[in-house]
C-alpha cells in the first residue's frame, strides 16, 4: 500500500507521524500515493481539536480542554493528545493494539519517570493514557525502579568510549559502520596508534576538567577481531583506571586464550559473548560465520575468570519461531551469565536484510518472545535494568538489558539515561557533554576510517576544544 500523508503546517508532524509509522513500519510514504491519511488541529481558548481524515479508515474528531497557561507545557500536552488521538483512530480502525501504544520518540523509562512526578501510579497511567500493554508497562516500571540506585549523580563523572569498528564478517542485519577486518589490515597499526593518542587526550581532558572516570566501554564492531596484540596496545593505557571496564567481544569466534589473557592482564571487568541465537541454520542465514560450538567454547574460556559476562540474543531473527527463540534463551540462561540482553530484530536501511523484503516479519511472534524473556528471566533472578526502543523493530518492540545480583553495566545505564558525560576515542566515536539544566551537546569524530586517519591531529584538537574551551 502506498499512502499520501497530507498535513498542515505546524501539526507536530515529526512527532505525530511516528504513530502511523509504528502501525505500518514498512509503509511507503508517497506524495502521489493512491490512499491518503491527513490530520490537522485547531485551538480555541482552552479547547484543542484534532481532526483525522482518511479515504481508507474514515474520519474522526477528538477534542479536549487544557487548563494550562504555560505555553511549553500546553504544547507538550496537546502534542501527546494529538498522538494519542491518532493512535486511537488507527487502533480502532485496524483492530490492533501496539505493545507501547502511542509511546514513540521517547525512552519508556524517561516517560515513566516524567509521569511519576505527577501520577501516583505511573505504570497505570502508561496503560490507561498511553495504551501501553500491561506486560510492557510492568517491564518499564520494573526497569525504571531497579535502575534508580545506579543512575549517576556525580556531575564530574565521565565514561570513556573507545570505538573499534571492525568485525570478522558483516551480519546481514547490521547497520553499524563496521568494516570486515581483513579489508583494513594495512591500516590497523596506524588506527591503533591514533586511538592510543585519543586515549592520551582523554586523560588530559579528565585531568583538566577534574573528571572522575566512572566506566570504560570498548565497543564497535568487534574489538577482539583485531587480535590480542593490537587489542592489548589499546587496553594497556586504560588498565589502571580501576573502574568498570567493558570490552565487547561479541563474536564468539574472536575469543581465544590469547584474547582472554589480554583482557585479564589489562584489568577488563566485563565482556560480552553474543550468541544472538543457538541455531546453526540461523547463524548461517544472518552471516555470522561461526558455529554454535564456538559459542559454548567461548563461554568456557571466559567463565570463572572473574569477568562479568553479557550475552546478547535477538528475538524475531529470520525464519525463527517462538520455540527457536525459547531454546536460545534457555541455553543462554543455563550458562548463568551476569547479563542477558534481549534485542528485538530491527531492520535498518543500511542492512542487507533491508534489501531482502521477505525476511521482514511482524505479527505477534516477537511479542511472545520478549514477554517470555521477561517472565523467564525474572523467575530466574534477573532484573531488567536498562531498555531502549528503535525504529523498524519487529512488532514495534524493545531491547532490554537484564542482570542478576546487581551486576549492571553502568556505561549502558548512563548511555540510555543520558546521565553522564562521555569522551569518545576512535573513528565515529561520539563525545557528550551535559550542562546544568540537562542540556546535552555532542561531538563526533569522523566516521570514515580514511578521514579519521588523515585528519587525526585536527580531530584531537577538536576533541580538546569541545571539552576544554567551552
Ligand atoms: S558483530 Fe555487530 S557490528 Fe559486527 S557486523 Fe555483526 S552486528 Fe555489525
């Protein structure tokens, strides 16, 4: 179906159009589309009137009185009313409820905390006012309440992020800027040298600003794909920070004894072994190029070495049923990692899967999978501690990090709740500064490897300027 969206100026277009996108993730928005959906609003005194018209779904008018003199708050309230109205219109017309109702463009935990300021029961408000499914409202509430004790309160705290954007092969669902490591072999020594200089610069910034390093996260990509020698060169200057120190090993086929020794020697405290699934046919289908046995072997290598281990799974992978997912979750759980992160497949524009329209799936199976994760992991002593949602996710669902025994990843909490400054090292890494009043400013290193290497002395200068000369 191709749909022409007709709107009038200032109709909260960006926010409101997320609602039909959530119902029809793969809808073609076409100026010449044969069907149309349009909305507009008017304000008369305290009364806000929202009209929706469509040749397929019919027409409706929603109105509400807002006794609010503050212009910003009035705008915020009427925007939610407009979104809720369009949600109600489409949900009634289609007979479909979305797991997160009209919640789009806002992190669910942030919304929960916002509602908690005025509502005695924010979970109930999510269900009643925003049409969030009770199981999802429960997940959001549990996550928001659990993470409270881990939210950063130190305004001098900073996280260090180091980006190693290389992988052994490219997964078909990947939308990150990550290059297969064999393609950049000759640039690798220079890349490592530049990243080390970024790290040195980070410590200059830390000293100058009086920051306290709260966490370090080496991600990508698959940092361990560069081999133990290069990896050690990058980890060594970070090894004496004495804080949470994560390395995203990710692909099980990159984890071997040399890598584990390098991580241990450099005081890494947390790592990930990411199966995504325990089914060989799916691994082959999504281009992971490793075996199920590699997953068990990698776990055996990192277990009982004092690391906190995370394990990523993806719900709604191509051709997987609920039973397939259940098996994978149960297998991961049987290894008792400290963290299990359950993602829902999100098909982004840049991924190979996006080109293969046949693998796009919705229809309730993913919802069963994520609900199963929550109930099973809760019973097994895991708590959801951070969550986020992305666009184009199967069944419009979420990604949730679960932990046991309070073994959270502070870096993840800080990133999702935007509660801590970050200094980014390496190509494409993003630095973040929080100012009083909650204003956030960002600075991004060049994304492309070539530009990052060629402009590196400028990049260092710009990074320092961003933090020191404000
Ligand atoms: S391991 Fe991660 S970053 Fe690398 S190709 Fe796969 S999804 Fe992309």
